[in-house]
C-alpha cells in the first residue's frame, strides 16, 4: 500500500476508534434527532394528517440541527491537542486527509441518522415508499451536511463561541439540501416522482464533494497560520 | 539507556534567506538569514514575544513569512518533490497525543500520517528506549505529563526526519526526562541530523551548536 492510502485509512480508522471510545458524542447527536422529531406530535397535536404532511420538513430540519451539534468538535479536539498541526505537516495532500476526517464524521453522525429515520418516519405516519425516498434523500443529503458543515467548523476554529458562529454561517448554506430533501418526500406524498429532487441532490453532493475539501484545507491553513 | 541510532542521515543543508516576519502588524524579524548543516544544533534565543515560535512555525511551513525563503538542499521548501514538510519533524507546545489511544496506537498513527508506517514491535522498542516499558498499551490519559512528553519524543525518533524543530522541548520536564531528551538530541546530532530549538534553560548538549538571538535590533 502506498503512503497516501495508508495515511487516509489511518486517519479514518483513528477517528472511528476515537468515536468508539467516546461513544456519548455520537449518541448525543442521534438522541437529539430522535427527541426533536418526537416533540412535534406533542407540540402540534396528534392529528395524523397534519403530522404526515409535516413529516418531511420536520425530519429534515431535525437532521440539520442534529448535525450542527456535532460540527464544533470536528476539528477543535485535534486543534487543541496539537494533532491538527501534525496533520498539516503530513506530506500527504491536506484536502484528501480532510476528506478522510469528514468520511469518518459522516459514518459517525450522518449514517446513524439515515438508519434511524424509517422508525421516526413511521412515527409520523409516512408509508413505505415515502420512507424509502426519505432514506435515499438522507443518504445523499447527510454527506452534504458533513462536508458543508466542516467548512464552517474550519473557519471558526479556535474562536470563542465557535459553536454559535458555525450555526449562523452554515445553516443558510444548508437550505438547498433541506429544500431538495424535504421536497423529494413531498413529491411522492402528492403522487409525483421524486426523481428530479434526488438527481439534483446527487449533483449537489458531487459538487460539494469536489469543492468542500479544498475550501476546508484552505480554511485550516489560514486558521492555523 | 542506549540511544544508538540505526540511521545516519545523508548530508543535507537548510538555508534561510532574507526572512521578514510580521505578526499582528508588528515587525518581529527583519532580514534574517542563516544556514544549518548536518550534525548542527541551532538554539533560537530571545525574550518573550521576540518571534521564536513564529520563526519555528515558518521553518515548518505552518506559517508564511512576509518575505524571504527557506531552502532545503538548495531548493525552496514549497518546491520540494516530496512536499514542503517531508524533511522535518515538529514538536510544539502540545504533545499531539490522543488521550483515548495508547502510546503505541498514537505512535503508529502519527508515523503513518507522516508517511512512515511502523510495526508494533518498532513502536514498542522506541517506547522502551524512552523508559516507558510496560506502559505501551495504556491509554495516554493515564500517563503523567512527563510520560506523555516521552511518547511525543518517541514520535521524533520513529518518523526519522533529518531536521527536528522543537519548541521549548525542555519546558516543564523533570530531571529524568530532560536526561532522556538530551541523549536523544545528542544521538540525532551524531547521526548527522539537524536540530533547531527554543529553550529558556541551558542544557549542556554535546555537538556543534550555535545560538541565534532574536529581537536585538528591534
């Protein structure tokens, strides 16, 4: 195996091992998602038709907020203990190393949201097809949340009140993913096809995948200068 | 304790020309130039805020100078074939260790990130040399400050880079660790390596050494 592949796999494995040994971080995100979604029936009343029509938006907004919760620690732990400097000093390209870290972040926080979403969808009264589309949309959308969120995490590194700043910076950038993701489920709910939404979401994912690691690497270099 | 190094580095040369360093609109270093050859140690001295850490970070490529350039073997570091940092190992104020991981895991991960995968045996051997035998698979959070520093120093030995850049390596170390570090530094110089460090205390190190004092002219 060459040095680049070794470095990327090592970094991915490291973040996964750390998440396993600090399970509460990932569980908090998942728990937050479940609790927020479960609060809506209590807040707006148990009318099944209303809950069903609100479900796509509720699930997506809750997923955005749950992701926000995990972003602050994405780079700040590495920043504090000096590991981030060592990552910058690695001879391997920083944007790829950053990609490895984001993949780990998605596996730890994004994927669990996708996996638990059918349960919450059922709770809000979605039927089989709608849940399938919801999962597909989240599967395409949560990596976008991790990638775009990491830009905010990098830009607010080491700043006081970084967590709040990330939200202000990043939530507006989450709007396209939110509109497309919730729109996909809405579309099948009202009898049309979700294909257009999902295709656009996939295109958005590819675009973010190409641009975000490069932007994150640049932001990290500036913040550590 | 033996620190016999197994590697001897080929002859390299670090050259710094016309370096101008500014930090927060304040000119810290004006027109600095020096060169360093294998087996030499450069001690960077100066009062607090004279730009010692800034200089080290520039030599590492973590920060950019306002002007001037840093050359390795006659080629500016940005144009090095292996990347701008492939010749150096940096130890800053922080140890860059993950508390949840053991010493061995920390070392193997960091070495792999720096492009030199090491096996379990090699990591254990270096930890043993650092006087951490028996603590290899203990999560780092259970180690004392001095022991953590030893793990961080073990990383320098593992990545086998010719140039070591050390920011206050002796700070807050007990006598035993200072002794371990001193002999590691001497072994590195004996292996034709180069060392640039900042320190407040005088530690007698055998080998060719010079002192660069910052902030005299300012």
